[in-house]
C-alpha cells in the first residue's frame, strides 16, 4: 500500500472547528503553491507541485477534477487574476490558464 508523503497531499481544515476535514491525494512530490477561484456556483482550488503538474480540486465533492500538464519542470508559483490562473515553473515559463 502506498502511503503518500506528507508534502504531497493537501490538508483541508474547517476554520471554525480547527479540525481536519479531508486529505486530498494525487500529487507525487512536494506541493509548492495553492490558489483559489470562487464563483457563486463553485469553488476550485488549484495546486502546483514538484511533479510538474497543476491539479484542479472541486470543493463541492473534494476530488481532483482535472490534471494540467504543460510545464517541463516543477511548478512553484500560482496567481489568479480576472478569471485566469497563472503558473510559474522552474522551466523558466509562465503559463496562462482560463478557469
């Protein structure tokens, strides 16, 4: 049985009770950055990892709904602006994603 490295998971916490709600797994390697986009209909969390991927997590059901693979190196930075997600990686590129 594979036991995920603590750094390769996302821990979801309830702010009021300060209790852990869920552990989200999927990345293979350190998670370097998180970004959130909320609309009246849904909330998405984006994670960036050493494994060169971005993952899109639905907070409605707390599952990974999409894995984005376009970087050639670890993804280390995320930013959100005007409905777009920007990802920066050690491959010296910035990618722009429509959310």
